[in-house]
C-alpha cells in the first residue's frame, strides 16, 4: 500500500501543501485550529509523521500558570478538589498548564485577599473559594485591572470584576434538600440547618431556598434558627451537641456548610441518628461512612472532576484572544445515599 504523502495529507485536511509544510517544520506560524485539523487528518490517513505533528502542537502550546485559592487543606474535600484541579490543569489541551494552589488556614477576609493578591502576581488566571466580602471584591478588581482573570469557584462572589462563576445551582440544591426532608419526615417536624457562614453565598442561597421549599410544601414544620459551624469541625461538634441537647425532639438537620464531620460525630456520640434525618453536602470518605452507617441519609455533592474540568476550561478561555466578559457554568449536583455509594 502506498504511503500517504504531504499532498494526500493536505487534501485530507482541506488545507494547502504549504500549510502542511509549515505545521511539520515550524517555519512560519499556523493557527492552532489549522494545526489541529492537520493532526486529525494525519491520524485519519495514517501519515508517517503524525507523531512529529503532535509534538509540534505540544511545543507550540503557550505555558500558563493556573492558580487556585482553596479552603483548609486539612479537610478531605478540598484535598480532593485540589487533586482534580491539578489533573485538569496538566491535561488542558491548548496550554502547557502549570498548577499552583494556596490553601487557606486563616479564613478572614484580610487573609483571603492577601492570598489572591499574592497568587495573581505569579499566575495567569486565578480561581478562588471564598466568603464574600468587600476586601475580596477589591483585590479581584485589582487583579482584573492587571489582566489576571479571577473566577469564583463553588461559591459565587459579588465582585463585579470577577471573570465568572463555576459551581452548582445552589437555589436548586437547597430546594432539593427541602424536598428530601419534606418527604422523609412527617407531622409537625422540628427542622434545623447548619451553615459555616452566611458570607458564603452558596450556603446563604441554599438556606434561603431550603426554607422557601419547606414554607411552600411543609408549612407545618418548625424551622429553627441556623446553627453556625464557622467551617470548623471542632466548633461544629460543640454547637451540634448544644443543638441536640436544647432540642431533644429535633427531627431533621440540613448541613449546608463546612464542618459536617463535627456535626456527624455529635450525631453518632448522642445516638441521635435513629431519630434525626441528616442531609449534607459533598461526598468525602467520612460522609460515605456516615451514609453507610445510617448517620447521614442523603448527600448532595459537587461533581468534583467535572467541576475541575469546567473551571480550568473557563480559565483557558479567559486567557484567549477574545475572552467573554463573564462565564457562568452551573453544574448538576450528584445525589448519594447508602444504596449508591
């Protein structure tokens, strides 16, 4: 069988012979779209220098540093998120991606702003998980003014200069939690909700929509004021113990924020799992165990790998020649019970 020639490749790709020559030898620049078209055609016809074309595409990719500001690194969930972001950064097809992450141990607005500002000096684009605050908005505006797009990840921000938001639809998530509890509880149930901080817009919206659903569909339920966890396991444990002591007739609890490990430990230590229906967020190994043991009835979880791929893609698009003014990517959340973990 005759080996395909450059002429055959040019015909298969729908480009000129000179374009194929430039792709193969790198003498003059060729748009990435045309180069990828030539590569696809080369693979299709079995062109002998397909490997060389692929290497040329890799070499021609611009190097980009993608930076991420995440919550506490000691938490299982954010370690999982970081690993997924690293994988997606390194596999991004149109860049040679370098991954950089800062974990926040101090969650104060000043600390968050400092981390964003520091990362924006070395990264081409930044994504951040943070509570909403004017200081955070200010530093995002400053980074954007220097040409560094900053994305809100998992929880949206009010900063007008942000490049976009990637995460779940928290209005739907809160109402789904309300639907679950409404269908698992009967009568005049006493229902609690735990949030890390209302400055996390994802939690604030989840609580509002949760209450909205129950007002609409289960008006007989007694909704308590929110329990605060401050995203801290120890603090969440102590406050959950106090909640269970103060309300021995508690029927259900929606944990909308961080610190769920502490809440679940309090549920286990008091033996309250037999009477309290708990709905939580995000499937970690601890939450998986809690589901299996029956201490947790339902988990509404971010699709971590899909979320990482979506935010990396949005960051790459923002670094392109004609970036959109704002990108919003709303991801469907996963539902987990003891029967499908």
